[in-house]
C-alpha cells in the first residue's frame, strides 16, 4: 500500500461473521449430511475462512466436516509474472480423498487463477466425488470460467484496486475486508 492509497471498509467483523454463518447455512441446506465433506482452504486467509466455515457448519449441523489446506504456490500459472513469490506451505488433505466431496475455500475470488491452481494441487491427492467453491469475497474480473457456489459478499472493484482481508488472530488487527484504492 502506498502513502496515497485509500482504504474503504467493505466488511467489518460482524459482517464477516454473518457472511460465514450464511454460507454455512446455505451449505447445510444443500448438503444436510456434511460429515463426509472435506473443507479445504487456500493459504493464508482462505484457511482461516475454511476453519471458521467448518466450525460454523459443525455448530449448526452437529458434526464438523474435516478441515484441510491446499497449497497452490507450485501450481500457479503466473509464477514468472508475480512481483514476489508466496511461501510454500504444506498441503494437508485426507490421504484418501477419492470419492469424498470437497469444499474449496478462499478469502477473495478474483481472476480464478488461484482456484485453478488449487484444482491441480487437489488432483495430486485423489479424485473427490465433487468439488464446490466458497469465497468470503467475490470481486469479479474473472480470467477463467470459475464461479463460486457460496459467496460471503460481492464487492464491486476496479481491476486496479486490491482487496485486503485481515483477521485478528492472524494479523493482530480487527477482522475486516477493505478495498485498497490506488
């Protein structure tokens, strides 16, 4: 963020919590028996959204789906164009992913390239019976034909703007989603 950037609040902590609760209710409505599901987040903040979403599903449904992590850093198609490389994290998924449904979770859905990379990574661990996608924020501007099944909030942005998601337990500041305007 530069000195001249402007931050505009899109979601505060209560709005984030309500968005995740609504996504959990929508998920349960579609999948009343959610215990066999794996909820896997894309690092870093997608993992936190996945953790909160799985916990909320467990609170409502009585049993939480298994939680996982899908690292996409080595599966990205834009490594040569990125200004900085993201740290490689360990992927944690059930050893036997074959035949199990999986909910892939990210904090912000933008071009769709992180989700495409996650699908490549997941294929190394087996063949889920189905994969659905959840995003806390959908900001549009897709470059690939990828659409979320569950969305916390659609936030209209210009392509040049950024979305900054912060969680108190990760970042030491209040839960928030902000639009960073150049």
